[in-house]
C-alpha cells in the first residue's frame, strides 16, 4: 500500500458489538451497489463537480490569496487518507490551521483534561487552538472543503459518501470498516446532515454503514439537497 506522509489538520469511533447493516449469517452482503449504480453515481459526481468548477472557479483564487495573506504558505493542505478498497489517496482542502498544528494540539490536550475527553469522543474540539481566524470562517460554512471537488473529478472521492478516514481513525470503525471501503469517500454524507461535529464518532461510523447498505442515486440527491441547508445554517460546525 502506498504510504504518504504529511502533517495533520485534525487527527481516530469505536467498535460495536452489533451486527453491521447489510451483514448476515454467512458474512457481509455485497456492498457498494451494482455496476449500473456505481456507474450512475460516478456520472453524477463528474457532472456536479465539473459544474461547480465552472461556476465557482473564481472563488478558488480569492480563498487561496486570503489564506496566503493571513497565515502564509501553503494555502492547500494535503494529507493521505483511506479511500475505496482501503487505497490511500491524497486529500485536499484549504489550510485552516496554524503551520505547527500537531504540536499545538498535543500541548493543548496534555494541559486540558476536558479537551482530552472531547477529542476522544468526537475527534474534534469546539474551541480548537489550532484554527486561524480565516480558517474558522472557512470551516463554519465548509468552504475549506472546496478543493475536494478536484478529488471527485480525479476519482478519489464522490459527492456523497463517508468522510475520508485518517490513518489514526481506521481502528475506530470496528465492524464497519468493510462498509467504509466499499464506496468512495464523500464531500458530504449522512453525518454532515445529522449534526456533523455534534455527533459522536461511534454514531458517525454507524451512519456510514447505514448509508452504504442503503445506497441509491436518489438517496444521494436527497443528501446533497439537505447539505445546502445545513451549510447555510452552519449547523454542527466547529
């Protein structure tokens, strides 16, 4: 397996004794949908990501310049993540954290017991000392995710699916890891429209499994439409 190395902008959910969605006595049912479903989903991905670039390509230059002017280079943050079939790919987003984010997080967790408990449960912090002022705005409205439309066009990601899993989070999926690997990770998904960072990682893993077990193009469209409302209201953002 390819082993890319890069810093983290937030670095690990849990195992569960319950049988994963789609499982049966003889093993796990086929996941990821039929060839026709996968092809239809991919066609929609290309159409939507391509349209986004045509309509909002100008915004990339503005955000890029804003990050460079307020917190220096690089403007784009890259990190290895797990994709479909467990393949590693390079994940992109606008950088929203200070350059020494890993050291800042380690020090903060070491000195703050409440933050350690919050990080263990959510893998996120409500008051994250690593995030820059511009970064907080970009995250609030999910603008930092814009570069992932390029991941979609490349075939690394889908418009809808589980969020790309960090190396440190693989073991936290427990019995749901096969579900995660059955599809391309997505820009949005059930987790994003269900409270995002207000949802524990345990519940997030179960949501990913539920999504994969009930995969459909119409379901994806419903999630995309609901995502607009969630982003506009900055619901569950941190």
